[in-house]
C-alpha cells in the first residue's frame, strides 16, 4: 500500500520545466531511492513534498488523504522532514538552535534551555561527531560536521517520513556507515525514507526500490537488487556510459610547474610535493586531515607559516600570496564549498564564468555584454549546462549545473595550474563523465591538475600519481599503480608508513 502518491505533478519556472507529469509512490516500510542526473527534477520533487515549493498541477496524497503543504512547517506537522544537499543551516546560531529550529521546547512561553540541551544531546547520540557540541556555533564547524547537524535536525522532528537529498556528499566513510546504520534502524522502526544519491553503491546498500528521473519525467521504477548498474545508468542519462574514466597516455613531461617544499599552514603540519605539466596529481585522505587547508594555502586563501612554493621554477613570496596574485600567475581554484565561496549565486551564469578574466569581454574597463554573453554561451554549450540562457541567475540552477559553472570559470580563465577540491561532489554519473573528460583534456593540453577527492575510485581512475594526507602531514607521492585502496586507507589513518 502506498503511503505517498504523486499523480501527474508538474512544476514550471518560467520556460524551464522542472517536473513534467511526474508519478511516484512511496510504499510503507521502504527506503526508496530517487536517482537521475542533475537537473532531472529530483530536488524539486523533494521540495514539493517538504512544503518548500507548490506544484503547478497534479495531485498528492498522504495516507490516502489529499496532501498540499503550504510551508516546511506544515509538512513537519504531517510528519515529513527534509535533509538538504545544499545545507540550509543558520550559521550564526548554535548547533542546538539549528537542530531544534521551529520545535524549541518552551515553558510558560519562554525557551526551556535545559530541555533544549537535553533534546539536542539525545539526538546527537544517534549520530556522534567529535566536533559537535550543543553550544557551538555552526559557523565554526567543518562542512562534514554541518552535514551531520542537518541530518540531526530531521531526526529531532521525530518525522515518520524523511527526505534525504545527497546526505553523504560531505561525509567521510565512518560517518556514512553511521548514517546507513541509522537508516536501517529507522526502517525497522517504521520510518520511511526517500533517498537521493549519485552513488549507486550507496543506493544498493540501503534502498529497496528505485525511481529514475530524467528531464523532469519519471522514467522507470523497480526493485534495486534485480536491476544492473548499466541499466540504471542508461536510464538516467538516456544513453549507455561505457567508459567513466577516459583512457589517456601517461604524461611524458618532467617539467615541474609547482614545487612545494616543507609547507606549514593552519591545519597543515608538513607538505612537500611536485606537480608536473600534463599530469593529474591526486591527494587522498580523510576529511579534516588537512587536504583542503593545503590547497587553500597554495591559492593564498589562508596564510603560509613556513616552507617554500615555486611556480614554474620561480620562487613566490609566500607571505604576500593572495588569490588575485595566484590568478595572475595562471593558477585556478575550485572550492569544495560552491555555495559559500565558489560561486556568486545571485549573479548570472555569464558573470560567474567570466569573473576571473573579464579582460576577454571588456573594452576600456567596461564589460561588453554582447561579448560576455557569446563567451559564456560557448561554455554553457560545451559543458552541457542546463539553463535557459547564460544570463539566468546561477542560484536557480541545480547543484550539479552550478558545479559546471564553477568549472567553466576555470576553463575560461585558461589557468595553467588547476587546484580542484572535490570537483565531482554532488554530481551525477553523466556529469562526472563530462568533468573527467575536461580534466583529461586539460592534462593533454599540458596543464597541471591537482585533484583532492574523498572518492577512491575517482582517484584510481584519474590520477597519474597520488599522495595521502594524514593528520596534517602529506605522504610522499607514488605512481598510482603502486597504491591499493587498502594502502591508501591505512596511510590515511596512520596505520601504515607511506
């Protein structure tokens, strides 16, 4: 028996069709995986169920009764809570204030702080994390810790249906295992879950059934265990994806374009490595180990305390490094936090793409909008960014298409050295294949690519050499064929000397 049913639900944003006559069922006692490419309509469907968006047409029933929530609070009153992919936390508030937002315990009309703390600790016990305390401000937490707070907020609502939109996108493996254990326990307790993920191995681990969406339509529904991955991928992208990691010849150049020696920075105890022209160099490690701190220090986003950085055999003044200087030196950076610092979401796609190289579309200090639009449109088409045009506001795009805009900016910048921090986080399989092709194309064009990733298959499929970060220290680099997944994990936790 279906607990939630959608009948011919549609949603338009101007000329953009987000949902087109969608039909969907959530059965009692199941974990239902909702899969598809970025921009397929998955998040829009979830937002409708969560009360954040109203459909234009169609009908929804909850327990065989008409369901039409006017707000997320109304959806919560019906027992539906949502975990967002792009975190919707109030950074200036504490962990407890975020977790209990809208359901704060009160006594005689006043906030009961002791009860709030007890309830927060009770929820946090379900998903322990060493950095999270009820009184700590969310702005002080890492992206991974904020993801845990987002999950705990849904748990605190005591919902009977939980909508999970890419809940593991910022979690390391131990946290993922904790979440899956929690999902299995919730299923035993009768809580139903709709689960969005681009990782098919995750879907197979915890889901009972699946629904594939493409271009705003529901394509197919079935039992996950009886459907091969290649069939799921073909349904998601509308074509077979036979090769995810593009084949290429090993780099032949020994020209070192980035030479890092004994680097020390906040959160980074020691790092030395060389990045060569034409190679993809990977950095693995657990979240919080110092990978992001290394790449941010190289780009001038945080101070370097000691060490040396040479660009193309020329020493650079580490005390005066800045993003502006690095861009002028041909270095490009892709942040893991595209919402917080990777993109200007309120600006059009064209502005975001040309932001670091306005000189290509400016005359006498003024932007030539016609030139800017032409250049941005070229990248939109090249990366298959799903948008009405290049002047669409970037914040209205799906997460995956926003990531493509961030990558397009680096390509437009024509950076010689690319620093990529989790470039495929929250990206569907089809888009991943496109981004991998772009990375290989950059390497074959004699650019140097530094890839930070938490996804081992990606590192093994793309990298020429690999180093592992452990507690702020970077291991010596080795050719990728001298690593195994087991050795990488052992090195990452300090169980094996690299």
